[in-house]
C-alpha cells in the first residue's frame, strides 16, 4: 500500500512539472504536439501506477524523454518559423472581407454547421457582419466584425467615421522577415526599408514584432 502511494505521488508531481512546461493553457487550447505529449504522458504514467511488477524507472524515463523532447521542440519553434509551421500549423482564413472561402473550409474539413456554431458562440448571428474569421491552430475560430458592427468603445464614440484597418498582417516575427506575407501584400523590401527609416528602426533584426494593416499603418515592438 505504501509503495503504491509513493509511486503515485512521484508520478503525480512529475506530470504536474510536465504540464507546467507547456504553459498555462486549457486542454482545448493546446497545440497538436502539446496534446499528443499530454496523452502519451498520461498513458505512460498509468502503467507503473497499476502494475507494481514494473519498475518505477521504466515509467519515469519515457516521461522524462518526452518532456525533454517537448523542450527541444519549444526551442526550435522559437528559432525557426518554418519548423513552427510544420509542427503547429498556421492559422487559416475562413472568411475574408465578408466572403466565405469554401476551398479553405474543404481543405481544413471545417463544415458550414461548425462555422455557424462557432459564430453563435461568439454572439454573431448574421454572417454578413463578419469581415474576417480565422481558424486558429488550436481549433478555435477568431472573428472580426466589420467596423460598423463592432462594439462601441469610448475612442470609437468620439469618431464620426470608423476606420476600416482590416486584418493586421505580421511582417517581422522575432527579428525575421516573413517574405511570403510581404509579397502577399504586394509590398517590397524598398517600401519596408523606407518605413523602418521613418520610424528610426536600425534593422529588421532589432524588431520583435512588426505588423501592417490594410491602410499600411505599422505597429512595431522592439526587442528587449
């Protein structure tokens, strides 16, 4: 009885440490790699808890291996945008400028019923009010309404005309230029360099984040 208690306590704290490594997120918000890790760890921990004939080390070592692999993947996700896209995927635009992109829905196997359900859960009943809807990598749907349908804020209440800035696009992420996003916006390196000089930004590598909206307004965050 004492052996079972000790083994359970050890495995419990080991799994808790692993979950802390994945950050403060709910199960439904986990990336695919994180969800696979959580499922494998729970399965590996259950065996030595129930079968006392199996040495505890046989359950601990695979769990430690998976946690180490998770840490390596996390570092690679920070260092490589391509690796992050490969492992975590990338957000998919389902509705763009009010148009439902049916090809994207078929590619992601996202049905019309699921789209309507997700919109209802966010208080949207009229599809015509949706300017953008993005299917995130965790399976959640982010919805951006047209400016005239967005909730009133003190700032927007002072403006008679609401600016349509569109969906901001990330151009620089952690000091790296996203070439495909630059080309998708029909912009070039000359335009980007000029805007950096206007804002006294010495180089792309000095920025942690840079986004541009439909009106070519920049938001940037320098590296600390």
